[in-house]
């Protein structure tokens, strides 16, 4: 039984709500690369910033957004923040879907470990529900999920730079929506209810 997300919530964000986020960031007209989640030590921030600086040479309107708290966020702000790199910190959970939709591509630059390889990274589902491509490190669970809008690659700058360039040119295939339905909480709850019924609960 997979973990899941409220797909309707992420698909229901209006263009107005998305633009409101971008205007608040000062990024109207930007192409936003986004990481959303806890910024733990397993997130290779310096790698992602390096990739961003390379892609910025090719895509002038690119911007890099990190949403989420973490023990080193102030250090990151001091080391990396400029007008095109923002470490936003935490946002109210009831507004998080707006930030997923404000991004143009999601990233998951997590270093490999047994824990990271086995973890179910719900943010991949949330980006996909928001109809965004995702570039991830080559974690085993990410590869096992096999979601077609997700590209899993080793943490190598040249590979990620090329993948982001391809993501910039991507248009969303509506058929991908159907492949995500098994991750919707309504579908998961329905399966659990049927399972309980079949087991006489």
C-alpha cells in the first residue's frame, strides 16, 4: 500500500494563487527550480547551487527556491542567497500546494544512503500532482516508483544541468495524471476499507 497525497488539492491551485507567490518572491516571469521539504544534512545544497549556477548561464530567467526549515538554513542564506536563490524557510502547511505549483521543476538532490534509498519521498508525488517534472538523485525507491515525469540521476553536475534543460522544454502529458491516481488518499482509503471488509473488520 503506497503513501499518498491529496491530489485534488495540488491540481486545484489557480494561476492567480501561483502568480501571487511569484510576485511575493519578486520572481514574476522566472523559471523556478524548487526543493520543498526539510533541509536535513542528506540534502546536497551545495551541489544544487552549483548546478543552478551552471543552468543560469544557459537559462537567464532561472531561479532556485528552497522551501522548508533545517538546522543549517541560516548558514545557507549567508553563503548562497541572492536575488535568484531564496531559502524561504517554513511556510504554513495549508498553503504548501501553492509553492509546489509556483515551481516549474522540482528537485530532490539527496545523497544516497540506506535510509534515503528506502524512504518514500512524498514530495515527488506532490510535484507530479502539481504537473511538474522532477529531477532526483538515483535513489532506489524513486527508481522503483517509475513515475514517468521523474528523472533519477547520480549527483553529477553535467547530468543534472542537461536534465534541467530538457525539463525546461517539457510539456505536461495529461495522460500522466491517471498514473498517479493510486497515490491519491481517496483511492488508498478505499483500498484500506475493502481490505478491512474482506478481513471481517
